[in-house]
């Protein structure tokens, strides 16, 4: 299993990094639409849709919604901040509900609420990532890579020091020590990134705070998708990535972190 994960992860990571650093904004945008099309297909299953046509229709709605939303933002850039703020607040509500209520008993019924949540969870990240990309390809790489750095930091810290479970009902493998390791790794990584971006002292300080908070938000996104899987008695969101599962299994942390990062970076650093 580990070998399969590594064999999938290495070429996938290389492709993503190559795309981020070499491809123009329009290629990035259409690539994100493809990712959200597949994610919409998987989210429909998590929401209880089993009919192939309905799942495909929902996936198309998500991708088309992201496409049209970006067109609107291009012509009305002042709308992006309220949209991101609404998305971040929605994630905070979902996180509170997740930790206070926990997963419900597994059932296969269709949830209209989850279908609507999918619209908020899947479309704004496209807008957020495109906003970040407008500041340069290295900012996009940074914002995506802190999710990867968090995963690596959590893995090694959890393996070495992990004793206290973070959310055993949602993800038994995650520990509080792993999360602290993820935060520490991202603070160290962001400190280096701040010098690469030639930020001023106050901007460096703010970036470190943003990175630390974004780590918690990214972990919460991972746990939220885990909650949805448990409520449908699923191990993975799909099978498109051998050894990893579905697309949502790979981007769950990005879904929650991207709007948060785009909002705070645009307010504190990009427009500073």
C-alpha cells in the first residue's frame, strides 16, 4: 500500500509543481475546473446521490459554477472579498458543528444540505487559488505547499511523539502532537518563504500567524471530509488515484485552507 502511494504521489507531485511554476493562468484555471468536476462527482456520492446521471449533473454544475463565478470576479473584482469572507465563516460553522456533534450514524439517504455545502466547499477555492495565482506562480506554489508541508510535519511528529488522539471519531490516526508538528513545520517553512518573497518585518510576522492558523484550518478540512465519508460508510471518496483514493482525499485540506489564505493574504500582504 505504501509503495503504491509513493509511486502515485511522486509523478503527481511533479506534474502539479511543473504546472504551477510553468503554466499560464488560463491553463491553471482550466486544470482547476477539471479537478472540481471530478470533486463534484465524488461529493455527490458523499451527499447520497447514487444515480450516475444525477452525479454527473451535479459535477457539471460545480465546474460550470466555478467557471461562471470566475468570469464574474474578473469583471467585478470587489466581490471576491465578501465571497471569501462568507466561505471562511461557513467553514468555521462547519468545523464547530463537526467537533460539537461528531459524525451521524451511517446512512445512504440523499442530503440536500450536503449538496448545498458542496457548492460552498468546491467553488470558492477556485476563486481563491486564482486570486493567489494573480500575485505570481510562487505565491500559488507557497499556498499549496504549506498544505503538503503540514502533512509531512504531522506525519513525522505524529509517528515520533503521537500519543493523544486529535479526533478519534473522525480520523483515528491523527494526533494532537502531529498537528503541533504540522504547525511548527509550517512556521519554519513560512519564515524561509518570507525571505524569498522579500517581505518586511511586520509582513513576516503576519505571514507566520497566517500560516499557523491556516494549518489548523487545513486539518479541519481533512477531518470534515472524513466525517462525510464516515456518514456514508466509505473508506475513500473515489479510486482515481491508486493508493490514495479519490481527488477529494487529496485536496480536502486545500478546500478549507485556500479561501482562508486568499482572504488574509489579500488583506494583509497583497494589498499592503
